[in-house]
């Protein structure tokens, strides 16, 4: 950590500081451009996970027209193919260039410490926090520095301090810190004689190196979410021919996978992404009529989930390979865990190039991995697609007492409108809630944040914000067992409605009631009329 003795002159470069130049960071920089923000990016490029956590086969999970900024459409937005990570990076660079965002970004600038200076007395901070629930959050811009940020330049290794009135944290939930499984004594990767890589490490390999790592090797892939599925396909493609080895996916929790965005010939958005479809699901702040009426709609909600499940079981060999989840499809959709399958995934499984092993516990032995049923699997390479621990990134740089307040007792960040932590002053977090389109979710919240900074509206009291967040969490917990993902997909339109109302916008964004009821919402519906 940087210390006061090592500080150089503190720069008052801007009222607003932004940490991270991924999707959320460049969206925040564009929306807050009136304040000439300073954006700190630890690497040498924008793009976040699309730059640093993508594989050769990584593609967007949604149609491109559902993954675009409101004021910067894709050149071919009606193209039905899913863009590759390279195409997405080109799109993001085009956006940043078009809106002249790059001038705000300091590349190769890693945040190593954040210090609160809004009230330098620790006792006063603790007193304010203990009584905060009955007080106002206050303005985002105080007129004086609230946070000091220590930045280390990756090239010169020098440390420079900056002071800001308001700090926007956009380092996201993914990348940087891998989530690693734990093992009993003498059964960890230290006893394994082969190579172990997390998907984060694999993503840093070039195409030739990654192919050489997989070709002709006995590969085990731990996980069954999007990264694991992409890795399995890359492994299979590297092992074509009679000399090629099969790779084995070790799966603890099954999730539903989808081959395309059509179900029994119907567009997928009809089931969950329109006002009429989301009317079937519980939402925060619903009135008494909806609370009483909703149980009558639950059979239809279950029927839709079953309808989709029936198609997936018919279309995909889930039963054949033991990959049919025990939980309803709606739980995966409600937790943003629905993965789009690569076209050749099950084709490679049919050829024997991808195999599956379902288990709840496993560990290493010197020749591979061992399972709780005492069976063993030989391996040369073990790839861990076990996710990331984004909260640890934040906790590593936030000072106390805010570090301890970052997550609640259930391990979730309590963020009002998915952005403001009621107990952390003059700081916002963008990119920490999920939806079907995280780009749209981030952009709308950055727009809301800019209006809040401009004093267009005021935040409610801390007590009311905490109540709102708690209610959202309770809805998620009743909807899916995977609620810790903090996903708003089943009530995303209502979430956006409330944001629009706070900004003084009309919540209903369509041209007529028919479109309002049965058309999907996307970023184009949330263009700021005052800017166009």
C-alpha cells in the first residue's frame, strides 16, 4: 500500500474520477464528460473483459441490436450473427473515438489505494455511519475533495495521488482476481504433475500457444458456464483427427443452455423481455393489487418455463449426456446464467471429443483429478473455468470502515439503482448488477448518475435506499436460488421505469400501447431526447 511518506504532490485534476475503462467506464466517461473526468485504466487499452478475458471463440451472448449504446448503433445492427470479441472491441473503440472519450483515460494506471478524506476523523465517520439510516445521502459533488486515489504507473512504477469530489468505480465483477476452488491438505494443485490454468490465464495466451497447450493433451475443464463451454469447443477443435484426445468437462452445477434465440419457432424475447411477459413476475415496489393477483399468474409463469424446457430437451441431447438441470429454466434466466451454445458443441460431444463428468467434489492427484466416488481421471492440463471474485478487487483498495460495509450479510453489494451504496459517500459503482444486456444496464445507470451529479433530482434518505435495495434482494431470493449474481432480468423494465421517473423522463418509451406491451426494450428506447 502507498503510504503518506511516499506521496508526491496530490493532483486536483477533476471533480470526478473513474476507475476502469471497460464498458461501464467508457459509458460513465461519456455521460460525465461535462466534468472532464479522469479515467484510470490499469492496462494499455479499453474494453475490460472483452479485451483481457476473451478466448478465440468468445462471442456475444445476445443479438447485437440488444447490445449497443443508445446513441451509437452498430453499423449492421440487423445482422443476426453474434459478434466476436474482436468485433465488440472495434465497436467500443468506435464509440470512444466518436464521443472523444479517449482523451480522459490514463492508461497503464493501476489504483493501489483509495483514502477517504471527506471527514478525516475515523470516530466521526463511524458516528455518521451508525446514524446514517435516518439521514440524507447528500450531493454527489461536495465542492471539496472526498476521496484520494493512489495511482501506480505500470511502466515507470511511480506513485501519484489524485483527489476527487466523486469517484465512480467501474472495475467490474469479472477479471483480475480468479475464484479458485479449495482442496483438502495434500490434494491441491501442488501434487499434480501437469499444468493448471484458470480461464483468466488461458485468455492471455495467443492462438498458437493456446492450441499447442490443448492439442494431443488430456484436458479437464472444470465448470459449465459460458467460459467453460467455449474452452471445451476450443479443446475439441484442437484435437480433431484420430490422434486427438477428448476433453472432459467436470460439472458441479448444471445450467440450462440455449442453441438460439428462438423457442419452438417463437422469438425468445416474447417470454421474458416485454412488459406483458415481465408482468407475470414479482417486482419490487409492486402495489397491493399485483401482490394479491400474482399468485394467480404463477401457473402461467411455470408453464412458460416448462414450454422452454420442453424445447431444449427436444432440441439438445441433454438427457443423453446427463446435462438436464433439476431446477426450472426461469431460475437460470432470473440469475443471468443462460448460456448460448456454440453451434458445434454437441456435434463435438457426439464425436467423443467432449465428455462430461457430474460431481460435487473433486481434488488433485499426481496424474490428474480424483472424484468423491474414488474414480480418477488422468489429465495433462486442467483448466479452471470457476469464475472471478470481483468484490475482492474492491475490498483490496477500499479503506475501512467502507471495506467492511461493501457487501451485506448475504454477500451481495447493496446498491440503490444498482449504482449507489447508501453507506459509502460520494462513490458510485457501475457494472455490478446484471441483466440480459449488461451494456444497456450500465449505460442507463450512467445517464442516471450524470443527472444526479447535475442535481436534476435528489436521492432519497439512506434509510429509504436501504429499504429499496432490501426489497429487490428479497425478490431475487424468491425467484432464484442463484440470487447472489444480483441479476434483474425478470423485472428489468420496471427497474428502468423507476430510473426514468427519477430523471424526470416518461417511463413508457414506446410509440403505442401495442409496442409497449409486446415489443422488447433495448438501448434505443432510452435515448436522451434533450441530446438529440
